């Protein structure tokens, strides 16, 4: 078994919409907040099971900008 210790941009972060990590990163870098990312990708608008992961990833991206 391989343990992933890095992020893969091809990871699907929202299975309801098929939104990948790269989509979220690109929109974040364009200045989109979580609501805008949801509107533009459909992420977070289904079961919301991805809410914690996407929120955490956005917090990490924001930290990297500091
Ligand atoms: S996994 Fe993202 S809304 Fe269901």
C-alpha cells in the first residue's frame, strides 16, 4: 500500500461535481472564494461531503500566500 504524502492536482475533491484539486487551486488563484468556487464548479452543492476537505485546502492555499 502506498501512502500519499503529497497533493495530486488530479485528485477529485468533490465527487458529486467531479471538481479536481487543480480546478480549486486555479479559481483560488483567480481570487474566487469558497462560494464562488461552488457556483463555478458545482462543488459543495450536492451532498456537501467535500466541504471540510475543500475548506481545509483553501485555508492551506491562503496560508501559503502569507
Ligand atoms: S462531494 Fe462535493 S457536493 Fe458531494
